[in-house]
C-alpha cells in the first residue's frame, strides 16, 4: 500500500570525447513516467495528463534554464570518473 515516487537522473556517455553526452531527468509516480527532461531534446516532455501540464509550465519557467545547465555542471565533470 502507499505511493511510489522516484526521480531518476542520469548521464549517458557514448564516447570518451564527450560529444555524445546526454542528460536525462525523469519523474516517476507509481511506476509511470510522468515527465522527462532530455538535454538532446532541450526541454521537458510530458507522458501523462499531469506530466504534459507540468512540462508546459516548466518549459516556460526557471526550471528549464536550470536543467539546460546540468549537462555542463553534472555530466561533464563526472565523465572522467566514468572513463577512469
């Protein structure tokens, strides 16, 4: 019983030269992904009714600017750990 809420953040590296890094931030509720930010797409995308509403709001607000910088702040500095 109860609810399951999860936020999954990941960096996907396709090569050592850091050209193919992809930052993904997903919000999951009860095993259903509601919304996802993908740096390749460059915006939030909603997958449920609530996710679509949140994506529209977050793409217009400060949340988008914060996510756009995560590739540089989070993924690239940790790439050395991935390939060491």
